[in-house]
């Protein structure tokens, strides 16, 4: 039997937007943010991301849905296999622990790739997809062209490529990422995950996805350029694409209010097509 997680509410400044309130849940295996009740919507961060990158979206959308953002164990030694598949299996264990039989699943960058893989391999668990800057077709990732000893200036340049507004990259954030890419164990996991994501090209299977799919893309995305979004739209039968201007690879960070508005409208407009039985608010088993 699982232990009961600790839960506390935290009011904090979202990454680049307003003050938000999120509920932080922790137990021995999982850590996640959660807002609201109703149909579950699970949002996954990217390779160099964190669950708090979804703060503002949870705060805005959690009034009509149970919106959840787990921390993925990208740098956790307990995740022995650094792969898209291993992260997908972790997400399945997570939703099982929360007694969620089926959910709208979304993600940014690598998180979108994990969501895609789960929709393809465990379609009975996924009622809708939300992809933003997702890998799975093409991605010019953080792990490309890494020098033997990356300095902080290189890290800052690579991070600034993610955003339309380079000033969003703070000194503290650069320091955190520099620590990751210069710690041998963490750097190796980044390289292995990036390599696995490049190998796991899903183009030939995207036509199998029959659930409603929302694509939200930055027009200035230099990691997964806008033509990648157009390719996703062409290959996924029930896909709807929004492009955000003055926005790079992480729309939920650069344009959080618009992201939340588009997501909420899409959730409402596709509810009947998702045909989901809404579970009651559950806890960890």
C-alpha cells in the first residue's frame, strides 16, 4: 500500500508571468503540482524543464479540470534506462497511483514526445493530446554541439535559443543548467535521452492517433520550427494547430495566459469527442 502524500499549497511567482497558487504533492516516488477537480489533464515538462514551468497554466485552467504536472525523473538514478519509453512507463505508474484510468495528456518538447508515445502504445489511457514544441519528428536539441567543457556563456546562448525574448534566461537558471551539463552523470543522461528521442521518430505512426489533438507552437521556435507543427497537423487526423507570434519553443512560459485560454477553449470544444468518464478526485494509492 502506498503512503499518503504530503500536500501543501504554495503561492509563488510563475516563471515569467503573475503570482499563482498551486498545490504541491509529494510522496516517496512521485512529486507533482495539482489544481482543480474534474477531468484529468496531465502536463509533462521537457528534458531541461521542470514541473513549475506549468504553474500559470495550472492556475488558469484548474477551475474546470483536474490539471496535474508531475516532475519527470530525468536526472533520477532510480530511472535506470534513460529513454522516452522509460519516462512513459514512469508516467503510467504515476497515473495508476492517482487512480486515473484515462486523461488528456500533454507535454512540451521531450514531454510531448512521451505523451505521443503513450497515446500510440496505450491509447486506452489517453483521451486527448496537447503538444507544444514536441519532439517525435524533428528537434534541434540542447545536446547538439556540446563542447567538452561547456562554460556558462555557452549554456546561456543555448538557453536563449529556446525563447523569443532572450532576457527571460536568468543568471540563476543558467547556473542550474550549467551545473547539470558539467556533472558527468547528469550530462550523460541528457545525451542518452536526446539520442533516444532522435532515434524514436514517430512519423510513420502518427496516422494511428484518432483522439483530438491540440498543437500550440511558437512562430519563432528554433528547436522544433513551425514546419514541424505543420507536419504534425498533416499527419494526425484530428489535430488543430495554433501558432503564437513572438514566441519560441516554450509557449506555456512565454505566452502562459494565451496558452491557458486556447487550452481551456479546446478542452471545452472537444469534450464530447473525448468521451471520457470523469473520475472523482483521487489520491495516491
